[in-house]
């Protein structure tokens, strides 16, 4: 309670006293990642729309938060952060929505699912003492391997780094073996043979220089998982209404721009992978059919013990 009071008091004092609110934003990925660049553009817009009254400094590479970003913002350890929603513990089943396999089959699908899910995300973030500012999809997840993947039979022998419970379950059901690893350990694990495949986006494969350790990328379009940016509610409430409105205006603008940036990044990353010799292939009709069968089973299991708010999301999405 004392910590919360202190945070609120400091934020309010900053607004009423010096007239300038300064906040740090923890960015999970490196300075060259398009999500980090988006956060920096967001900070620029906030400064512009508040006439310099709110100034956000972006810190790349998780330099401010090494653990759970949801908890760090809740406790006020950092005022703002971005986070990979499916991999963030504490969000329960809700945070897994965008990472369910083959629910969204395009960026348009992914955006529509996000809009329908947004009120539910906001409720979860509020429980964790924070406000959702904006969220952006990663490029669709594909499968990086050392061999071509044409059917489920080719999953045998795969030791695959996955990014959440859904993707782990998916790989195991397909016949491979899922391995949980922090992103920073993936490259070395591929080098040593601890894993020999990865489920992730074209952008992450480019950033990780996977062409040095793997040779194939199969565009299974597994999912369009979300990256979100949030702010601690005590800091938020310490802002004036005009400052809040300016931050929301900037968030809406950057969200729209970043969804396009995700599409652009996918094209850029795929070209980079190909230019470095990686063989890129579309999923075969046989593989698509087999994987969609697994996805249907997973969704049915996911919804069995889901609450009404989650079930309503999928009812609305499938109309």
C-alpha cells in the first residue's frame, strides 16, 4: 500500500510540480526489432501530443525487467513495458487466445480476433494494476528445421523450442518434442543440438540469424501472437485527462502503423532468410489438413473449461 501510494504521489507531483512526467518503458527485444522501434515512435508521438509534458524513455533488450513484465508493471518496478502476451505468466487462458493454432488465418483475421478479445484483455490487465495501451501482431509463426516438413511423419525426431503452452502442446500432438527455453538461449541450444527446430516468426528467425544453424522455414502460419504495451495504473491516474487522451491518441495511431509494420517486417524478414540461403516453403495441402485437425482438437479442449467471456469471444469471432 505504501509503495502504491508513493508511486501515485510521485506521478501526481511530477504533473503538478515540474510540469513534465518522465517514465521508462521496458522493451523486451533489441533496438532493431520492429516492436521496439514502434515503442520509440510511440514515445515520440506522446511527447508531441502532450507538448513535451509526458516524456517516455524506451530501454531495449529487457534491460529494466528480467523477470515477469506483468508483475513488474503491477508493482511499479517500471512504469511501462511491452510484453509477448502468450508467454506472459499471470494472464491465464485469456493470454493464450492469439496463440491458438490456425484460429486466425490472415492479418485481417488476427486483427478482428484482437478487437473482439480486447475488452477481456483489458480486464485481466486491470487486475494486474495496469492499462493496455496498444497491441500488435507478430508476423505469423512458422517452423524452422534442418529438413523439409511435408507431413506429420516429418515431425518425428524434432526437438522444438516453443513459446507458450499452446505451441508446446501443438508440437507434442504433431509428433515432435516441445522444449521450453528463454529466447536468449535458443541460438546456443540450436548450436549444441539441445533443440533442432523452432516455432517462431520470420522476424525472429531473421533477428536470430537462424540460417547459420537451420536450413528450412515452412510457412505453416501457425498463429499471429500479440505483443502489448501497458502502463501502471497509478502512473496513469497521476496524469491529467488531457495527457491521458494524448497518450491514447498516440496509441491508436501507432497501433495502426505497427500492424502495417508487422506485414512489412514479414516480407523483409522472408527475403533476408532467403538471401542467406534458407529454403522457404509453403505448407503442403496434406500438412495443412493434418495440422488443422490437431488445431480443432486443441480448441475444443481449450474451450472445455473456459469461462463465458472467452467462449463468447469465439462465438462472436465465428459469426
